[in-house]
């Protein structure tokens, strides 16, 4: 480490976060103390864990604790801990950068109103930077456990910070806030103690302050050398549920998740049997901006007999439940458990299965008894939950019951598969669906025409993940899921005898025209035929029953992946005037046929290989019509 003072710049995202946070969170400025206490508690947890393998880090012992002090004359508040401490490089990394990927893109997309939204800013776990809400200068003095060297970090939060060697008698960290003008109300024992009681009572590490007593002779409060512990200082999750208020659960959520918002719901259980553990698991109220980063796992903290072991214990929760936050405390795992051991452990598998079932049970309870909350959950996390259909075979049926869709009978994404089955027509055998890029496109699909005519409900699927999910979800309650955009649509008993006779008749009547259109289109189509599935549109394109849908092929192409070459089947509506006109058309048959195909491709959200040719065709026909 250099023995001189260095000046370094904050990462660009930190500058932006500081600016947004100081302006957006001021109305709730007291959270700075909650965040600093949370960091100090984490530092103590990390030392306790590292000392399992390296007992010398404890440097002769001493109880791990957090201390809060203030100095009226100097106008400072100091939060100290005797936890793991920081080296020079760790201070630069932890106090000068934000590690989460996608941060820059997220900031770039924030609108003016969103920049004032404390919930959005809180997605970063404002942490240490919240100090600058109340301080115009922050000094950090820290010594890494196991080393004799200390560092001093200092910044006014504008754009850079300094770092230099320092002295500190013991391991740990002091965060010294030099308060801004107008923040003197914080220089009060009562004020600081009430903030700590409100926000940090659940912290398992003792939080100490010097006692303050009324001195009759002086007629004022005086500070004694004797300390008092101002929090309960035991693990919240280990307490009885009846001893924990909703507000305490919510504050613990903020601590464990570094989320500024409130949880939607939680479940707290002590599991006994072959594997013994405590789980306190939360559903967040809002999705983090990096929810689609499947590598981003900052959900579950693992403890063993109250000793912190690791953050982001991804082995304890499947990927499709990566939004879950909370704590799992095992009675059985060894204290020196590693990520590698977690992957092999039978106890961990049992915890993972038990926790998965507990979360699915919590979701079922919301869906049944708190429908508005479940709708909120679905809007934030529904697409992520759908991943479970392909990833968790054991719970596929339970997850399928939790799915929600829009349909031709409901605009809201609130239709469950059970709802749909309950509304099926007497003679209906299948659950029908259509996929598209948007709900509007799905709702306007020409494939819906016969279903509207027969008043048969169709699910409208427009999430990018739906096509992938449908590769694993083939039936529900014994009823097959069937795409209405596939060829050979079999309406079963929904089609009466007269319709079946009509289908045979028009197929025979239009046999010659179908042959001519097929010849005109050549290699552009797999086949041409007439259909009774249309009422208003002249034509539509369908895929063979086992072929990839056009929508899925487009999604793969957009993702830069190769989709297998498959040609569409063009189906013509024999009752449409344009198709009837084709029977007598000779000269322009090829142009008309191409136009019908291109219109059908566009109607289902597809893209044309040669849009300019399509425009020329339309213009030619418009000119002909105008003559």
C-alpha cells in the first residue's frame, strides 16, 4: 500500500446514484443510520464466518458489536464496528463502485419522475452512500482483520474521494459523518436511539450507545462512560412468530434484501424432522431492474446455527424463484460449508425442496385469498415463474395452476387454466391459445375468427417466454393445450355435421383454384387449401401440427439464433369476395396470390422478405381499381 494520499474518481454510476439519492431520499433521511448499521452488522457477520477457518482474525477475541456516538461540538455522528474491516483495495471497491451489472443502462432509462422515486433508487441498496443525505463530508477509517495497516477514506460526495494510510488500534471500521448545516437535530441521544429502535431492532449484533442521564445540578442531559445496548440483539428469525410485529418483519426484509420498498408477503417457519432449519422467506413488492439476469442471485442468506455463512446461496432456491429474499438457518450443515459442498449435500437438497414448496404454498394462498396482491405479484414476477414449467418437473402441476393469462373473454392477465377449464363448452376437448408479439396482435389474429363465431374462449399469449413454456406444458387437467395457428385445426364436436359437409364441399369446389394458387406461389408455401376457420379475413397462414410456429421462429431470429426453415401453409376463405374473385382471375392471379400470402403473414405479426415488392403490388392493384 502506498504511504501517500491518493485522489480517485467515483465510478460514473456512483456519481449518478449520489445525485439522485440526495435529492430523492431526503424526505426519509433517517434511513442513513439504518443503512450504516446494516453494513456494520454484515461486517461482523463476515468476520465471524472468516474466523471459523482463521481464528487468529479475532485478534484475541472481544465481543462483536456496533457503537453509535455523536459529538455536538464537532457536529459528527460516528458508527463503529469491530468486524472484518477493509483494506485499501476493498475500500476503493466497496466505497467507489456499484457492482451490479446493467446499472448504467437502468439509470439511462429513468424518466424525470422516476428519478424522484425512492423505491427505484432504493433498488441499489443505497447503503453507505445514504450518508451523504445528511453529511457534506464522510470519513471512513478502517483496518482489515489480520493486518496491521489501516486506511482513511474521505469524500464530500461530489465526484471523487481520497485514500491514505491511517492509524486504528483494532480491526474494524469507523464511519464519521460531518453533518450538513441544518441537521443538528440528529445530534441527540434520544433522536439517534429512537431511529435505531425503529429501524434496527432486528439486527443480531448488539448496538451500543453511551448512556445519557439527566443531571439535576447542571440542568441538562449528560453522557456517561457506561454503555447500553439499544436493540434486542438476537436473530429475528429465531424468535417466536408471536413476538415479531409486521413492522419488524418489514424492517428485517429491508435489511436482508437491501430493498427500499415493502415486501408483498412472507413466510416464517421452523422445520423439524430429518433436516432441521428455520426459513424466513419474502416475496418483494417490486421486481429489481436486473430480474432477467439469471446469474444475478442476491436472494438467500445462509446461516448455520445463527452464524452467517454466505450471501446469494443459489443452491437453496431454484432459478425460477430468484426473486425470493430471506434467510435460511440450518441446524445440520457444518460451519465450514462451501458452495461446492452445498451442491452435493443431501440436507441442502431437502432445504431447497422444502423452501420451494413453501414459496409455492405462499403463492397459492395469495392467489386464493389475496387476489389483488397476487395480481401485483403476477405483474412483477409472472414471466419469471413461467420458467418453472420447464425447470421444475416435480412441481409443474402446481406452477401451472398459478399461471395467469389474458383471453378473448378477459383483457386483464387474470385467467387461470382452472378458470378456463371451468368455462369450456360442453363439447370442447382442448384448451385453445394463440401466441403473438403483443396482446393487441394476439387479440386481432385472424385465427380467432371461427372461435369468436362459436363463442369459444382462447388464451392470448404475448410474453416472450410463452413459446418456450408451451414446449413443456402440453396439457392441464387432462385437456391438451392446442395452438389455433396450427394446421388441421380439429374443433371436434364443436363443428357440427353441416360444417363438416360444407368443408368437404368447398374443398371440392375450390380444388382447381387451390392448384393454380399453389403453382403461382411455388416454393414460398408448403401447401394451399381452403378453410372454414375464417369469417372476415380472406386468408391466413398456419404451421403444420408438429412444425415450429411462425411466432417462435421470429423470436429465435430476433435473438440471433437459427430457426429451422419451414414454409407456411396458406389457407383461403372460400366465402370471402377476394377469394371468390380469384376463381375468374387469369391475368393477375400470381399477383393476387402473392398479395394474399403477404397480407396473411403480416396479419399474424410476421415480416416480409421483400416489403418493397409488396408495396408495388398494392399500388398496382389500387391503380387498377381506380380505373
